[in-house]
C-alpha cells in the first residue's frame, strides 16, 4: 500500500471516479460522499502547496481526461488543459476581476443551460453579501443541485437528464457556496 501523499491522492481520485459513476446517484452528489471525497482530495493537494482553485482544476482535468492526478497537475500547471470549465471560449484576455456584465452573462448562460423560467432567473449578487470575493450567482428556483451540476455536470436525483458542466469564459472559475449560490472568480 502506497502511503505517500501522491499515492493517497491517486487512491482518492479512484474513489472519486467510482462515486461519480455510482448507480445510486445519492453517492455522486455534493454535498454527499462525492463532495466529501473531493474536498478531502483538495485538502491533500493543499499540503503540496496547491491552492483550492488549482486543485479543483487538476481534479476536474483528471476526471474528464481519465489521467492520473499527477499528470493532470502537470497539465494544469502548464496551462495545457482544455476542460469545459476551464477551456477558452473566447480569445479575450483573462479577467482580473468579475465585472457586472461578465457576471450577468454567466448567470444568463446558467439559466439557459438548465432551461430556467425567465420569471425566476438566476440573480447576480455583490460578493460582499457573504464577505467573500468575486461575484455570486444566486438561484433559489434552479434545478436541484444546480451549483454542483454547473461545476461538474451529472444527473440530478430521479432525473433522466444528464447535464454537462456549464461552459465558462476563459480565465473564469466557479465554486459552489451552497445549494443555491455559486461564486464566480477570476482565475488566479
């Protein structure tokens, strides 16, 4: 049994993949076993001086590409990955802050992606509503677990519909705040 940090991280990535493909969709949820395993893996990567944003990017790349975590870390550090969440969708330079216009564009993309009702559309909040940075998109009437689905894709409970991650502009990343709020930040 490999008890090095790298070995433990690779083993946890395998568990994460199995949870993501579980027959019981309750296992593949965040919050839930999948989310707990992902957060544990991020914590392990933090011990190797990876920030949470870069750790999430490496994990997402490894999950989508089927690569080892070490290879994904190298690819993301070198800027070679082209995941749906991180891949360039325009030729514009990466933003240094999230503007009102960009936040509203992302909120509209989320609403359209999940076929939302225009009367109950995602709303953009200032980040200071919870003392965080960036901007926050709040959508209390969205698809169940939409914040997780926006980041990772997947299938909501008891639904035949499977969603891809929401495509984002270059240089932007997102993280769930809770089940109805998503923080939008510029890539570090």
